[in-house]
């Protein structure tokens, strides 16, 4: 007999008929010999409707009252679902988040779950009842009885957290699509259903705006090893499995705020090749990385920074023993990128040896902006200068000088309380989860991004820490951080430009705090561009496989799409393009990787 948590989204409970049909499915599951806990969302577009009502009264309603208001939607669904079950002769009881004892932080509208009491649920389950729990809500502390919500889409998180607390055998997320698709089917009708995806891949895709699963639910599934399935509530098709390797046991207290970083990794075998001042036009990255792929050289991080005037810098890292080959390719291509082959002011190739990469790995890094800032801070306190930065939901990596590596490892292990020995970066660890993973599992488009650039940031340890520290204080998540390769001397001091992307809603707040910081620290202008879109490819199979990024760039080049920024992490490559090119880029890339049905 299994304990199963089933979550039904808004569309699945959007009408009386649908509630009745869900109730039948629940009863069938019980008849199959299982114990069932059901989590439901508000009916249909109820939550949007409630938001609309509040906005008619105030443009800026208090977050406490919004939580009070929005949490009512789920209360309607649980009662109706429980009535529907009882009507079928299935004993059932509905419970609000407070009645269950879903204890959260006292952070209205984006509370994280601290703990879930299970006594009352156990009691009802022993009586043979189905428990119907209101998703998306909790209570800040048992004494205050403050109602909190987990953030829009948070019912998925309620369900997976309940599965963790109850040590359920399975958590099923029922929705109005057949499972997780290779991309957004509204934009690309050829999008194909996946049989499975790893938690890490899903985290990257979820944070990139694939709205199938609330990213925090995937974080919990990864941390507690919850078997998770996303499937359609209209059919009996198996849907998509979200898989992970069995994690080390963790306490259930502090459920969603426990350690985000579970390992420090390093690689002391890195070298960097950079091309400075290459023309800003479509096709350059495709040409460079296409040739490198033909030489069968595997590149690790790739970054292309914001362009200045009409030129870009592109840099990438490789393992040291193929540096010679990589450099030769760059040198061979460079003359063709210049307006005159002899004009070495353009497309200048520089290499740097003896570099190391140091990373913190875990889940939910972008969602918790303080983590990356804490890493930069620790490195700066240890006087380690950061060369390149790459961020993703599951990893933040910095390239540094090899000589600094031991110091960096030590300080990061201390700061993030890592007791086990740090891991030497090993691509096979990633392959373990899903040995036959394709190089690209899915592609995503995020049009709600803004690109921010800070010019002339003094090149000394500590500035990245300050910049991302103040953004973290404002709870602004940052993605795709890039530090320019070019070093410019301003008032006798070397400076670099730093660029990154944030959610568009955070752009103005980011500008305000950064302009103040720029004044204080002697940085240059802060530029904000909201006319951008980010296209990303995600797949664990791309690790150690040459040519994946090149194929991405070639697909964009074929469509004459100019790339504004490139950033990669181990299982993700992202390009920032103009917003206008977003959908075209998504389609081209989806096709280039043969993801269509
Ligand atoms: N009803 C809430 C929302 O629309 C939570 C959920 O459906 O997951 O955001
Ligand atoms: Mg949802």
C-alpha cells in the first residue's frame, strides 16, 4: 500500500464537473489500495480575479491583506472536493494550511515552509479518510495565526512539501497539459512531451519561466528525493517523471530554508581564451564555436559580454591540455573578423593559463539571491579576485587564479558549512542521474527579463560582492552575470564592466540601488535595457560533449539573430537577444536540436 500525494491545478478543478471527475480519480486511487492526500489550487482563474478586485481598490494593497484575500480561493476548492468525495461514498475531510499545521516564515506573499505538522493528518489517514489540503497557503506561527501564501503557483510546493513531511511514496502533479514539454507549446506547437527530466534540468527550466512546476517544488523534490510525476488530469497517460539521485537524509525542520549549498566543487585545470573587440553582428559566435567543435575541443564556460560601441568580447574556458588547439582556432579565425586582417586592434586573442574554477552546488540559487552574494563576499574576504562568473539555479561558479584555489575552497567550505571534502569537478557525476540524457532536454524563452550593465567597475576584490549584496538585500534575483574581459584604465585604475539580467519587475529598483552604489564606489554609468529576451537550452547530456553551444549559435546565425550576451553553466547555455527576436530564436533552436514531435 502506497501513500500518494496528488495535486490538482486550477483548470483541473475549474468547474463542478471537473471537481467531480477529479473526485472519481481520487476514489479510484484509494480503491487501488493507496492512502491519498489531495492538494488543490483555487478554481480556474479565481486567484487572478481576487487580485483584480484588490487592484480596483488600491494600486498597492498590503501584502498581509493580499494573503488573507488570495488564500480564500483554495478554501472553496477543498470544501467542494471533499463534498464531491463524500458524495461518492469516500470518507474525506478538507483542511486549510493552518489546520494541517503548514508553518511558514512570516513573509507575506512569498513565505517559505519551515515545517509541516503531521499528527493530525496521520490521525485522519488512519481513519481511512482522504485529506484534501488547501495548496499555496500556510500559517506564520501557531501563536499569531497569520495566514501566509507561498507565492503564485505555490500549490505545487505545498504538495511536494507534504509528500516530504509524510514520507509519501509518490507525488503526482495533475495539470491541463500531458506533462513537461520540450518548450512552451503555445509558442512552438511542435513541442514534444518528455518521458523524464532530472530535477536539476527542471530547476533550470522552471527558473527560466517554464510554468509547469513552481521551482521551489522541484527544489524540495531534489532535497528529499521525492518521486515526482507531472501528468494530465484528463487522461491516464503516464506523463513526465522528474528524477533525481537519492540525496543524503536531511531534517524536516527548516524544510524550505535549510542549506541551499550542498557541495563545494573545484577544477584546477582551466585555461581561458578571450577574443576582444569582435564585431557585433550575427554569426560571430557560431563561426568561432563551430570551428572549435569541429576540432573536437570541449569548451566549459562561455561568456560574451555587453557590447561597447559596436564590438563584443567573447571568452571561454577549456581544460589546460587543449589550450593550444583552442588558441590556434581563435588565432586562425581572428583575421577574418577584422575590418583589415592586419588591424590587431580588432579581434585580439588573449590567453590565460593556470586558472581554476570554483563552484558551489545545490538547488534554488537564483531563487535565493543571498547565496551568490555570500559566495562573492567570502571570496573577497579571502582576497580572491573573481575573473568570470557563471550562475544558474543549481550552481554558481567563478574562475579564479590557480594559486588562489586552496584558499577559496577553504573559505567556501567554512561559509557554507560543508563538512565533506570538496569535490573535484567531475562531469560523470552529472551523467549518473540520467545516463542516456540527450544533450538538450528542453529550451526556454523568458521575455520578462531586463539587462543591466554597470560600466567601469574598479577591478578589485569585493566589488562583485557589494553589487550583488545590495541586490540580494532587496530580494532581487540575478541571472547570467558577466564580467567583461576588457580592462579599461579610468583615472589610473583598471576597471571592467559587469552585466547581468534581472526580472523586468525588479529593473527599476535595481537601477536605483546600483546608481547609489556606483556613486559611492566610483563605478560608471548604470544602463538598463528592458527590450531583451533570454533563450536557453538545458540538458545534462551537454556535459563533456563538444559542439552543443556551437549548434545553438549556428541556429541563431542562420536566422540573422544578433546575440547580445552569452552565458553558460554546466547544463545550460543562455543567449540574450532583442525581445523582438525571442520567439523566432526559440523556434529555431527547438528545431536545431530535433526536439519536435
Ligand atoms: N492559486 C494560486 C495561484 O494561482 C496557487 C496555485 O494555483 O498554485 O497562484
Ligand atoms: Mg501551477
